[in-house]
């Protein structure tokens, strides 16, 4: 697939990084030399210094020959315009990032009128993920797959009875549960039977929902907790706005603390049923005055990662059940896990997951990027012509960085072993390290475009970076 990305910021970089590892041919455009230099130094993609909104630039790049154009500049209006222009010039599919809440109620209209195939809103998607976690009666963050039949939960080994120091094959695990991966010292590993668990590990468990619940009770870490009724949002920006709206719609009592007075006035007008407080969320006296310890959840959504981490830690000290921090930098992830914060939401990876799922079309029912993109969890619908179908898993030669965690066959959840066979129409939950994402294409999809890819590789060899 030939893809052009306009905008080399955090999201543009993450998309270029992920797509280039999935055997896609990627061109990234920006006018910022430093942003392009970062891409050139780290990724195997083409870079072009130019303004993507200029018609002559799109024509010179032969936009009509691209399968997909993604516009993720800092300007909503630019993204909409670039996407619409690219579509009219013959690009097969176009996508735009649109973040302004004022456009929120008219995105469908914009898509139709501007002929845009997909619109991504990082703050809205982040708010949806946070709301989903807050509104479920789980003490941990559970990802759902196969229409709710399969779940994925992470547990801290130090909180689990009699698990530290044991090898996986020594554990008494229910039949419909699998430890698919381990987070150790900031890196994800795919374990085997002789992998020994350390107290600092976090394990990712995939399995049938009921079996995961049983497993959690057996290990002394029950999943179920009371639903959130009162929530405190620190930071009233775009993400805070969307989250407050979602929670209020679900009858949650919401408090918002925001340091900008004009923004407070706007939020108070938009949410008459919420309590909007003008103040600094890092002020412990203010938090005490607002009875923060009575809250069921604290969500820190300020524009600073360090501040969000600090506020999340304060929430933990106050004994709040569910504490969430918005964190944009993937290098903070190891710190987050050690601090014991319940959930860290990364708008970049959440948005990238949605975009990648759209790109995959009907082949991928759901997709989650973990730990800044170190690993992917995909729910893939097996097609009749794929290599995995009607062959024993042991004969497929799966790489060490990939594990098939669950298969849903005719509505039944199966934790497969080497003798398991996948059939057309089965829903397959795959846990895969980023380094092995290309192997998914070989196993689940037909290979296409050999000659075109050879020509593209030759083209890249002569032209790594250019200006228009």
C-alpha cells in the first residue's frame, strides 16, 4: 500500500513508524526541518519538505497513484482542505484529523460534503476510552474483543498471591485463560512455559470473560468494583470537555478544575449540571476543600505529562478507586507502571489504533496498540484464502514475537494449542510485538504487489529526502 502523510508531528510520526513496519510504502510531508530530520534519522520512509495544502505539491507527488492520504497537521481546517483536494485529484482514500469540539456535531456533514473517508479526533477517542473504563464495573482496564466474548486484562504480579518466582507451566490457570505477554522493565516479552515471573512484572491475560473473572478471584485480585458515580476531571481542555459530556450523559456527577478563567466560563455554560471550579489542580488545599477523597474517579487531562502523573499519584494517596492520567510521551510508560497508576491513556496511540483499524478495513475487527506501539493486539476475521486457515498452528511456524491468544469458533471461545485449527470466519485474537507485525500479513492475507514494491524500493534507494 502506498501512503502519504501530511504532518510529521507526534501522530504523523507514530503512523509513519507503524505503517512502514507493516510493509507499506510511506511518504511524509512537512515544512518543519527538525520534524523531518527526526523522521529521516529513525524511520525508513520518504520525506518531502513542502506545504501539503499546495495544489502543485500534490500534483508533483502524483497523489492519484497513492492508496491513502492522511492529513494530521496542527490545523483542522488545513487537514480538511488537504484531504478534500487529494480526493478530488484521484487519491483512493483520504483521512483527516479534526480536533475542535465546535466541529464535533457536524463531522458527518463534513465527511459527506468534503468527500473524506475517515475523520480522527484524538481527544474525543481518548474521552471515549476513559469513559468506557470508568463506566464499566471493573477495577482494572479490560479490552473487549469478539463482541465481548473475549477480554484482555493486565495484572501486577506483586499483587497476586503465590505467583512470584513461579514458572508459567507451574501455575494453575483455567483452561480458557492464557498469559499472552509480560511487561518487564518497560519491554514486552512473549513468554513460554519456562518463563519465571518476577515481582515487578505485569502480565497480560487473554481469555473468555467469565474465565478471567474466575481467575482474578482465585489469585486474590477481584475485578469487579462499584460503578463510578462521582468523577473529578483536572483540566478542561478538549479531552476534558468530551469526557465531561460523556459522563454527564451517563448520570455521573462531574467536577472540573480548570486554571483558565475564560475556559471555566465556557465549560459552565456548556455543562450547567457540572460543577466547574477555577483553580489549580496541583493545589492540595483546593483538592481537600473539594473533598477529593469522596470521588470514585480522578482523571488528569492537563496539557503536561509530568503534571498529570503528579496529580494521578495524589489521587492514589487520597485512596480514589480509579485514577487515570493522560500521557503523550511513550518514554514515560516504564515510570507509569512502577508508580502504580491504574491507567495511562495516550491520545496518539489511541488515534493511531483507530486509523490503522480503518486502513485494514473489514479484515481487522479491533486493534489496540500497547505501550506506545511496542505491541499490537488484533482481532482478525480469518479469510478462506489465508495461510492460517485449516492448518494446525504448530505447522505455521509462528515467530517468537507472536502468539494466537484466543479463537472464537461458532460462538465458542477456544484457547488454542499446537493442534488447534482455524477455520474461515473464525475471530482470531493475535498478540504481536511490533517487530513481527509484517508476519501477520503473510499469515492472514494474500501477498500482492511484488513488482510494484520492487520498483518502490528502487525509487527509495535513490531518493530518501527531497524538497518541492
